[in-house]
C-alpha cells in the first residue's frame, strides 16, 4: 500500500513541476494527454493498478487516486484559462519590462469652434453682458413673425428654412432668443445669445448647421453711437488693437437702421490680399437699432425704450482667425486637423 501511496505523491510532485514549466497551449495539451489520456495516461495506469491491491485497502487508495485525478484536472483547466487570457505569470514576466518608460496618454483639446465661442462670450461677459439661450426647434412666431418677418415678407427668402411642420422650424438664426428674452425681462439689460442654427445651405463657406452669437442691448436712450462703440471695442479685443471697423448700410427686417460691419483684413492689415479680395476689408457681422415693430411685438413702448442688436457667424470668425478655407473641416472630426488647436 505504501508503495502506491508514495507513487501517487511522486506523480503529484512531478505533475506540479511539469505544469510550472508549461508556456503554451500545445505543451498544456501534451501534459493533459500524458496524465489524463484515455489509453496511456499516468492517472489511468494508476487506476488500473488498483486492481492488484487487496479489497480492504482498495477504497482508501481509490479515493487517493481520485483526489489526484481531480487535482490534475482542475490545475489543467486553471492553467488553460490563464494562458488564454495571457495572464500566466510566465507570460507577464516575458511581456512586461517594468523599467521601460510609460506610454503617455494622448490629451484631447478644445474644438476650434469652442475656443472661438468661448472667447466671444468672455469678451462680452467682461462688458457686463449676461448669456441667454432658447430652443433650437422654434415656432414660426419666434423665428420670423415677431421679428417683423411676416408670412409673405420677401426677407424670408434670405434664409432657406428647415421646416418641422408648417408652424415649427429649426431656427435659422439666434434672433429668436431676442424675443424670448424681451418677453421675460424688463429693460434695461444687455445679453449675448450663442447657439446652433440651421439653414438649407451647403458649400465651402456655408454649412447646414452652424453657430451664431447674437447680442441685444435694451434700455432708455440707447443710440447708434453705443452700438458703434461696443462693436469697435469687441472687434479690437477679438482681432487686436490695430483692427479698424467700418459700417455699410444694410437691411434686416428687425433692425432700422441696419448695417453690415467690416473689419480691416486680419491677414494683410488692410493693404489688400487674396483673403480680402484686395479690398482690405472683411465682412464680419450684421447689426442695427432694434425696429420699433419688434418692441411692440413684445409689449415694450418704443417711445420709452430703444436698443441695438448684432449677430455674427462663429465659423466665419474661426475661419478668418485660423486661416481655414473650407468650413466642412470643422465637422469632419479629423484628429490631424483638430490636434492643431491644442
Ligand atoms: C442674421 O442671421 C441676423 N439674425 C444677424 C443679425 C442679428 C443682424 C441682429 C442684425 C441684428 P445673416 O443671415 O447675415 O444675419 O447671418 C449672420 C452670419 O451668419 C453671417 O454673417 C455668416 O457669417 C453666418 N452664416 C450665415 N449662413 C451661414 C451658413 N450657412 N454657414 C455658416 N455661416 C453662416
């Protein structure tokens, strides 16, 4: 009996040693066959040898052989799982060199539109403006009607609109926020309204979804001179203190008088170049004094209050600031482009 017991212990030790040295699935399979193989496995042989042992001793030795069999089976299964997940100690030791320098994670950066948007907001916050917002899905009333763009107004053609239903649109400008703000607040106030807007428009300088920042100042005795001073200060903050500004007469249904605002070309400083088409000027925003009709639409008395408004495209500012010629680059999520703005 002690012979067989000693053999069992010897087999267990030899198996453990062999298992430690196994480094791949093929070697593990060979070890399994060697110990548990149906025809000539070491454990199988032991079971056969039990027949030579006396009846009295057989149960105890039988149990010992079974325990060995279970131990071998479990150890083989564990090793198989470890090898599959590459976690065997041997593997880790071979694959990892803890003395090597670590791999630095790639850091993300703010999107260029976010950077410009944030800069615009900061400039106006420093001038005491609050930030206001409203829904991008808007009723015809807030997007058009209340701003003086009545149903058959020819100026509605200026903006090709995405209609959700006959009465609901994706807002074509951030001017809808003006109306909500005036309905909800009492003058005096000054606010800027950044947000996404939508138009059926797509080419190298126009996108169907783009960003605007609109400004609105309402109070008593607000004049065109206030508008001019505010915009001049803003543009100098944005593009540098040498920047010059000029106003050209224009038309918006919700402002009267209205102006198109240009800045001296930020590429050539006003001398004339390809970007400004040799004019020395770049068109940057639209502005004007709030039309009395708009004040009446929100319940203000135009005899008492006056105000100015302005609006610009964030993509246009970003394209000028960074010298980007194709607006679509902002929306392609190309890391080679985006990582230049870290
Ligand atoms: C407006 O949207 C007026 N609501 C702005 C305004 C507000 C004027 C308050 C007066 C008082 P306009 O349609 O010009 O104006 O658009 C303003 C700016 O949005 C343009 O100067 C341009 O930079 C930008 N823009 C217009 N369409 C697109 C487009 N499809 N893709 C990218 N930017 C655009």
